[in-house]
C-alpha cells in the first residue's frame, strides 16, 4: 500500500487509528475476560437452586426407590411402599425436568454442563422401562442396583459440571462436596445390597464382593473429599463422623467386610438406624456447604464486577483521553502543516507572480510587507516555517532584483536604441541631402544602397526599442496606401529582390499604425527570405476581408512542423515578456509586440505545395480607403508624409496596377522641376501615366569621368535593380506633379515651402 501521496490528515488519522484500535480491542478483551468469570460467579447461585437442590432431591428419592426395588426382588410379593416411593420419585423428576428446561439454568450453564444435563435427562427417561423389568422380575438385585446407580451417577456428573467457577478455591470445595455426595451414594448402594441380602437370607453370587468394594470406595472418597475442604468445614465433618451413629455404622461395615457370609447375629435395626442418621447428617452437611459456597460466590462476583467496572471505566477514560490527545495533536499538526502548505502555494501561485507583475509595471514593492514573518512555533514545523520565511523573503528579493535588473537592461536597450535611432535619422537626413545634390548616376546608386542599409539599421534599432517595452518614434499623420505599406516593408529587407508583390487590393492604413505595420511586415518578410532557399521567391498579396485587411506572405521553404507551428502561433497570439534566453525567435517577439499594440492578428500556416504562409489581419478600425496619389493641399506642395513615403518605397520599383480614378489622370508632358542654374542629369519625358522617365546624360557641370573601357563592365540583375531603384524618388515627384498639372493645366509652379524641421524630425 503506497501511503506517500496520502494527505496529511489521512496519515495522522492512520497513525492514531492503529494504536487506539489496538487499545480499544485490548480493553474489550480484558473486560470480557473479567466480566465472564464474574457472571459465572453470579450464575453459581442459579445453578445451585435450579440444579443442585432439585437434583439432590431426585438422587435421594432414587436411592430410596432403589432399596425398596431390591427388597421386592429379594422377596416374593410386591411392596406397597414401592409404589408410593415411585410416585414421590416421579414428582421430584418432574420438578427437575422443569428446572432443566428453563431458560435461566440453560443460560447459566456452559457447553459441558448442557451436555451433562442432556445425558441426565436421557438416563431418567429410561426409568419407566427399568421399573417394568423390576416388576416382571426380568432383572436380579444386582441389575436393579446398577439401573438406579447409573441414573444417580449421571446426576453427580451434572453436579461436577457446575464446578467451573473462576475461583479455584470455590471449585475445589464444590468438587469436595460432590465427592462427599458420591461417598454417600456408595453408602446407599451398600444399604441396598445389604437390605436385599437380609430379605433373601443370604448373599447372591458376587454380592459380598460388590458390598466390600462399595464400602471401601465410600471410605476412600470420603477421605479424599475431606482433604480438600477448608479447615472449618473439615473440622465440622470430623465432628459429624465422630458421632454415635457413624461409629456404630463403621463397626457394622467392618463386620460385613470380615464375614463372607451374612452374619447370623447382624443387628439389622441398628444398621438401618445408623445408616439413616449418617446419611441424613451427610446430606445436611453437603447442603450447608453448597449454600455457603453460593453465598460466598455472590460477594466475590460483586467484588470482581466492581474491579471490572473500575478498570473498565479507567480503561475507557484512558482510551478517550488518548483519542482526544491524538485528535488535538493531529489537528494541530494538520493545521500547522496546512498553514505552511497554504503559505507556500500562495507565495508560488499568487503573491510572487503578483509582485513580479507589479514590479514590471514599475510599482514599488516592500519586501518586508510582501514576505511577512509567519510564526509556526518552535518545534521542527516551526523551524521549517522559519526556513520557508527565509525562502519567501529571498524569492521576493530575487524577484525584485531580477525585475530591477531587467528594467535596467531595458533602459540600456532603450538608451542604445534611442542613440542609434538618432544617429540613423541623422544619417538618413544626410543621405537625403546628398541624394538631392548628386547628379552622377553611379554615385546616386551608391547613396541609395547606403540609404537602404541605414533603413535596415533603423529597423534593428526599433527592435531594441520594442524589446525595451517602448514604442518606436516613426509615425504618419495621414493614411497610406496598402501597396505602399507593403513596398515600405520590402525596402527594409536585405533580400528585397526576391520578393514579388502580387495582387494588392486597394485599401489604406491609418497613419498611426503605418510605421508599426511596416515594421511587422518587414520582420515576417525577412523571416520568409531567410528560412527559404536563396533561389526561391517570396510572394506578398493583400485583400480585403470581413473584419479588416489581410496581407499574406508566402515562402517556398521547408515549412515548420505542427508542434513548432503551434508554438509559434501561441507566441504570436499574445505579447509575451521578453526572455533573453529565448533569443532564437526575436522576430516573433517583435511581431507579437507590434501586433498586440494595434490589435493585429498574425497566424502562420502551412503553404501549398510547401513552405509557410504568414497571414496578417489588420483590423477594420485601422483600415480606410486608399488615399489619392497626389497631395490634397491646395498649394500643390508635397507634404512630409508623402516625402517620407517616397523615401521608404524607393526600392520597390513595381508601380501600382490600378484602374484610372477621378483626379488621378496623368499629364502627358509632366516633367520634374529643376533648380535654377542647373542642368539635369536626366531627361524627363512623361510616359502615359504622367510619370517622368529619367534618361542618363552628362551635365555641363559634372566632373570629368574616367575614360570608358572597350568592354563595358558586367552588371548583375541585382545591380540593375538597384540602379533602377534610383529613379524612385523622381518617380514619386513625377506622380505628384502629373496629378497636379492634370488638375491645374496652366498655373505657374509656386516655390517650395521651406521645411524648417531637422532631418531627425522629418524621418521620425
């Protein structure tokens, strides 16, 4: 039986139940063992009055009937006195049967006495048949003596069965009295044999030897019985046997033993008188002794019952005290252990997580208040409680230190990120000025590449800001087209040339979420390019769905296992606390933080036929109609959001594939405005959609270039793509100018409004 997982209460109950049950069983056993003898002593009186007295009367009547039956068999005629004696014998037997069949005697008798009572009743049942044999003279005198002696012997066996009292002295005296009764019975047998011989005038064959044995057995039993009597009873018996009747009877017995023939001068009357007196004296002595034993047994039984009651009450009181002490101690132990357990669980499940959560929210925590001293006593449980107090205090202090350290680490992250952001913004502003002043296409190409790297550095700096728990500084005031958001995200990815923009349905994203959505999409697109083979493509599509706008990013990589996919979706579905130990999936952490900030849902699922699809659901409260390509201002000057979006999307050369809309007609003759006194390095004839087309040519102010070699240098597709991306800024300006000129054909172009913001403010 495994008790290791039992509750404390069950274990304490098991410890208490075992000893208490054993003590209770021992008390019951001792009580029963003592109570039984006391009941036996009380039953001795019942046995004496319900069996002893009626049984002795039956024995006396049977002895008289036996003598008369032997005398009748010795003579020639029936004796009238025998019929009267038989009636008296029947009345005594009927009374004995009534007592034997009663419940009181049977309840007081044990199994052995019950068997002997049944044997006595069976022997008495044979009396009528024996009488018939005597009346028909089918038995001789010896047979008649044996018939009655057998029934009387069954009665004495029943008397011996009563001597089973718990007191050995009383038992010894009872057996001695029974032995005296047997000796008196042998004296009666001798009287019956002598009466038959006197009536017949001689001994029958073997009667003298039987008479001699009976007399010797009677004397032997009497001597042994007297030896077991108490001194007072022994002295009384001695006085009884020294009387004249006993002396004369003993002398006559000696005469009968010496002479083999019936003595001629035997005084029969003297024998009969001496026998009657001695038999009656012995009977009275036995009855007095039995009454004395019965009277002695009652006080003895009462004393035993009193001692039993005292011992029982004390034992029961001891058991009750043991149970109460065990319950009190067990309840105290259970309450204290339960208190320690409750305190431990409360600390582990509630208090410590609450302290950590409050610390992470920036609240001040008092260690002494959060881990108060708990008094559990001075024993081993108290020592465990004090040790647990130290553990609790150490745990709370460790949580405070850990959160303080994490807060400091976040501050370090945020400080480094803010510094990096400031430098990157200044770098982007510088690059923007250099790009505006540079007319050499090769130099402009290099500046665009540096600009792209700086844009990626800005995203990584924003990652640090997000890891620190702060919000990035980038933001737009006006909505931005979904396709431009996608292009902005692609421009922040290293392998942007592997990304294909598919169908992107018209929609706009509110300005307050544009920066975070671009960052979120950039992280997912970069993961798609990193975790797929270099030769594969990454597809980006967007469509309106009930509840918002979905952008799907699909790669053709090996995909993710179902457990890894489920774990990734679990992380993306909520904004977890940053764990420095889990640095392998920083992109997922950043995406989860950005998605939680605006209620965006991100889900990864297997792609068909292979790879992974990242579905980004922008909620409907962040989605609006797609904004117009040109500025809405009446002065026709591009706003800061438009200029910033042009820089963000400069690497995405794929134009919007949209049907013409009102207010979006492009002018056929739109050209880029040039500063006064400068010659453009490109020609800008307008194409069909009003956008200028830049053509390389050398301006007069351009510095000399090295002579071209005979064999032109080979340019990779990526370099060609990067070269084409240099046209993006002019393309954006051409779109705005074309739209403006289409709306206002002839007004002169006003000068550009001065921008008094710093470069950091423009790109923030």
